[in-house]
């Protein structure tokens, strides 16, 4: 097992002086304490003993009804609550799907980049993860087919295809409708399971919603992962899976052994909250407005402070931007330097299992106020410029006004190296690496 | 993976007409709704945003402080909160310990019987479980040493020894002080890890508390499992592990992949609840008084309604009694018959991985009122008497007053057979089996 870069990095960046664009957190300070008090007071009056008791492993009926309602809003109508397994956050769905389907050495297909939090789950079950490149329309389905053909020729069959079609974490892109249709067709033709991870589907800031893979497929080959974490609160740790019955039953057994059931208290909190007429839609609208503004501020700041060599996604929803820098810049090294300037991001390598992503980074815009977004991006832009200038000095191709004093290549902090799955490298090794790049 | 007998059985026994002595539930109806309202109102005023947000994987500081306080009350003073991992119920500790330590085929030592809920966890990780018999002083340490010697001679080394020293689930017995001391010595001499599962330690109804294995060991070889489930509420899904650092770090990584962190909302509920002066001790005292009374009612009812061939443990605390019937009675068959009489228990086989336990049953006394305990035990006693009489008719040794009409041997319901990990048996096969027993 490897450690989760993202979670450990969060701990490092909890220092108050650090502007963290590294997290994946919704802004829960927007949730009114009076509303929290109202929901829990209703629970106290109606369901105290149930909220404190064990619950069925598959989840409580009231919570499953709410889940069916949310899934309809996400674009999948008519879900049967019996097809739902309530889980301890969306993360547990990934864990249980791996636990149920993956034996060591089995192939899992994922996007390149993929959700950094899935990396330790895939690793824990010793999956052999094959990552398929994306463009602005999401996973390249041509590449997927080529890969499946190649694997088939080798006699290897993936256990499932893991995808985040909406507002990809960390890629920031959304899979187009034609690609969704093709992916579902491929799954059907080849009888392959797809795990559709859709935490952000309702956090859309522009454009029209696209159908879920689950709705296109009808539930034969698509396992759906949903969660209340981004539309209500991650502190509930309530997510869910909707899966074909035989898979769902095995996941249920896996969940029994894992934690018996998810918290009754937080399941009933969700049920009570969603029962308040008009409430959840209004809160969701307020989140979309807030995050849309922050996304725009980040896009402006990137245009102002990042060098012209940098490119980034323009997400239509979700929480993240994906930035790619010139390939002579290593964002893992850059992070060490950025932390010295009290700013953090997730280096791209955390989103790959194959060592790629070294020149990319994930930036979060949901949790940070406008001023901090601007200042954080400015600071990162500054350390990037240092590297660009340094590279220019070495190669004679630098293009900025005045050569600066050569910055000392950052030593990778051993703790950080561990966080990022990397051996600590000495400054002189980095130097050599740079010079010959 | 096999299914968890206990959890599935709970679902079957949720029918309102069934008196279930099968559960392992504390009586959460004893928790005042006004107290729930008070605790959550304080949370709303102080920590709404935190309660709704992600938390560190290892757990929240306020919750860990409370855990250190509870562990001191349980007999382990001076725990460093940095040695604590907050988990999604005690069940997750078992899962994470297996995930961290067990490769397929590895040996785990457990008691005979062992916690039925651990069975699917051990099975999921394909542990080879060796079960050591108990008597009224808990695990027979002589047998343990013999087993360890035998395994060592075979070149096999257990990954850990799993034990429930206090008020064993399902055995109802408590490990004596000399055996605790010997177990800790053995662990130290042989450098073996021990997983001490202590959910019921504070639910003592008579006698003096004994030191925990963790306190005797000092933390070198003992992994401690604690939980709020039985002293506060299982609906929180908050348990914890205290483990040697290298093990704890690996469990932390495993937890990241499993569910990122346990619910912030329920962690803070616990922290807030335990901060009310005098509250948790007073509630615990009330639980002990209630459960002591129910235990006594069950002991009286057993003496009145069960045949003289039956024996049972007299637990000094906890939630369970373990009853052993004459070996010609199969409690799995008996359960099918008992459910026809609207009463349920956990058949002993669910507490073994090796097919033993066929003549035993676990009875719970914490969740059922006095009248239902009496009536439930009476009904079970009646179906046992049928079997005893039937056996007597077959063998000519029956000792009851008048021979009754021979009852039809119960067919095992297919659903139930699945629950109990058994192939459905036809009545004629049972018949033959009985006749030749």
C-alpha cells in the first residue's frame, strides 16, 4: 500500500499561514448553523433512538428515498431503492468495488489523470491500473478501444473501467455526449463493468446537464457512485452505490465486514434535511453561485500570473482546475518551493500510477476566498517564473527581462517525498537532471 | 467472502411479531431525546462548519481526548492521542488490522467461539483462523501455547491473536488476571501481536474490573480496539484503535483508501456529549443497572424453561449469554423451528469458522424488556424440549412424562440456510442424521 498524497498533503497545509489550493473541500462555512440546529432538533423530536442505533447494512429506507430523489436530479430517473447501497462516503464505493472485483494483478482502466484518492485504493488491492488519456471531451474513447483490443490480444480482461464523466477530478473536463454513448456501447458489447463516479454532477456553473452513463446504460453494466459530500456535507460520510444486483450483494457483504453500516445519525440528518421543502435546491444554487465566482477569479488570476507556456482546463462545474506547465518543470519540486512561499497545490504525479503527470498540478477553487485565490495563484506563478527563468539561464533561451540570481533548486522535504511517493532527491541530482533536460 | 450470519439474521428478525434475542444491540431508547437535542444544539452553536467538513484521517483532536479519558476509565491510563486512530465503528478496526497484516492463507488465532461479526472480515482476507477453546476463565492459555508450538514446528507464524477478554461475545466469559498476564508474556516472548477487542469493558454488573491487556503490555504488542457503540451509541459509528506506531501508520493508510475519515459530525457529537460534566458516567450507570436486571431475568428464565441438559455462562457484564445444549441438538435447525414460534437467537455455528458450535446458541439480554425475555426464553425452551423428547423417542431414553406426537423435523429455509452459511438440508437427511447421532 502507498500513502494517499492528497490526504497527507492536507495535513501539511493545515498551517494557518498557508493558502491551500490543494484540498478538495466544499465550503461548509456556507451552511447556516440555524439550519443545522433546526434539522437536529427535528431529529431529536422524531428519531433519537433510531439515530443512535445500528442500521441495516444496505442503508435506511428514508435515506434511500432521498438518494433516489437526488439521482433523478442528477439525471437518472426511477432508481429502485433496493438497488442502492448506502456507504461511508463515496470513497467506500471505490474500496468495496475493488474489494469485490479485484484480485492482485487484475486490470482496472482509469483516466489519465485519475482521482488521487482512488490511487491508494487501487494500490491496496494491487490492481494493475491502465490509464487512458483525456482531452477537453473527457476520456479518449478511441484510445480506450485500442487499449481494450491490445489487452484482449494478451488474454487480459479489465475488471472495470473507472471514470468521472462530470467536471473531472483532477482534470476539470466533462465527457461529451457522443463519448458517453460510445463508452456505454463498448461496455455492453464487451460485457465490461463501468464505475461512474459522479460527486459533482449537480455543481454545474454553465451549459446543459448531460445524461449519466447509468441512465444511458439502464443499469446492466454501470455501477454508479453518488455522494452527499459536495451538495450537502462531507462530514456526514454518506455516499452510495447503485449497482447490478449480483455486484451489489457482494458489496453488501464486503461492507458488513468493513463497518457493519454507515452512521444512522448522519443518514437521518440527510433524510431530515432533504425533507424540508425547497431547502436543498436553494442551498445547492447558492453553492453553484459561490463556486462559479471563485472559478472565474481563479481563471483571471491564472491568465494574469502564470506564464504563457502554461495551459489549463476551463471547468464547467466541480471544484478543480488542471494546469499543465512546460515539461522541464517538475511540480513535485515546485511544491516544495511553493510551500516555502506558503501556498500549496496537488502535484500532478498524485493522479497517476505510472509516474506521469510530473509537469501538471491540480488547483482547487471551492474552499478559498477570492483574495486568497488571487494571492495563492500569484505566489505559484512567481515560483513557476523562477523555474522558467532558471531553465532559460541554463539553456540560453530565457525570454524574461533580466536574469535573476540563480535560485537554489529546492530540496524535496523527506516528509513531502513520502507524501508524494517519491524518493527524496538531492539538489545536485536535480541540477544534473535539469541541465540535461 | 461469506455473508455475516448475525447481520442478515437481524434483518429476518425485524418482523415486529418476533422476539429477537439474536441482536447485539444496546437499548438506545434509554437515551433522552432532550439530551440529544442539547448536544446537537451546542454543536450548532460552536462547530457547524467543522461537523460538516472532512476531518483528518486519524481523527479529530477533541474526539481523541475523549477517547483517552474513556480508555483511562477502561483501565488504560495515559494514552497518547497520537497513538489513536479513530475508526468507523470497532468493526473497522478488525477490517483494517486484517487489511494491514493478513495475506491469503495467513494464520489468525481467535477464541472458540469468536465474535460472529469478525468471521466475514477474517474470511474476506482469506485468513486461516485457528480457534482456541475457552472455559469460564476465558481463552485456555495452555492450549494456546500448545497450538503456537505446533504451528512453529510447521514453520507457521500467526499474524495476530484476536481476543475479547471482557464479557466475551458470544461466550459471556471474562479472561482471568493470571491468563491475561500469561497471554501478554507469551506475546512478548514470541513477538506476536494481540488484538484486544474491548467493547463492553465498562458494562460490568458485578465484580472488580481487571486490567486491560494493553495496560499490562504497555503498547508493544497489543492493538487495542475500543468503541462508543455500547457506552453511548452505535449509530455514531465511532470506534478506535490504539496500536504500535508502525502498525498504526499502515492502518491509517488503509483507512484513507477505505473511507478517508470517520464522520466529523458524529465525532463531534461524542466530544460534545463527553464534555458535559457527570453525564456519561451517569448514563453508563443507568445502562449497567438496566442490563444487570435483564441479565438476571434471563438467568431466571433459563433455569425455569431450559432442560437440565443445557448449560450456560453467567456473564458479569456485557450483552450476551452462551448456551450449550446436548450435542444431538443442532441449533441451526432449532432456529428454523424457533422462528416459526416467533423467537430468534444466533446459532452457535456463526461464531466458528471450523463448523463447530452446532449445539450452542448466543442469547442477547440488553435490547429486550423483561416480559419479552421471559416469553422468548420460554418459547425457545419449548422447541428444545420438543427436540429432547424427539431424541428420547428415537433412542428410548426419553425422560419426559408423556411421549408426544413426533414433530416433523424442520426444513431449513433456503434464505436462512444462506444466512447461516449452510446448504439447505432436506428433512429426510436430517432425520437420518439424527437417528444415527
